[in-house]
C-alpha cells in the first residue's frame, strides 16, 4: 500500500510520508456582514425573546494551499500574500 504524500505549494518540495498536511491562507478579502433584525433567540424567565444581530466587518478566506511545516512557519511566504479589496 502506497503512503500518501503531497507537494508543497510554496517551495514545491515533496513532503515525506506520514507528515501532517498544513494549510496556509494565500488570498483573503474583507467583507461586511449586514444587520439582521430578530434572528437570535433567547429564553428569559420562560419566555422567548428575540434580539438583533448587529452585523459588522470581517475577513473571508478566498484561497488556501497545502504547505510543508517550514513554509507554514514562515511569516513571508515565497509568493507574497495578496488581498482583494
């Protein structure tokens, strides 16, 4: 039975067998979540109360790649991180 191996997306080296697969985000984008009225349900003194979700800002992952451990620990990968705005 062949052991699964993979190639690092940054250094393109083959990772030895039984090495855990690590993922690194290479592309992300900012996102605005809209306000949603009456979506959160709470039970207060035996009665159901609905509250609003205020929404807000966050970051979504667009693309992530499989990398080896040395590439995962680097702060500046071989290919510079890009952000979509």
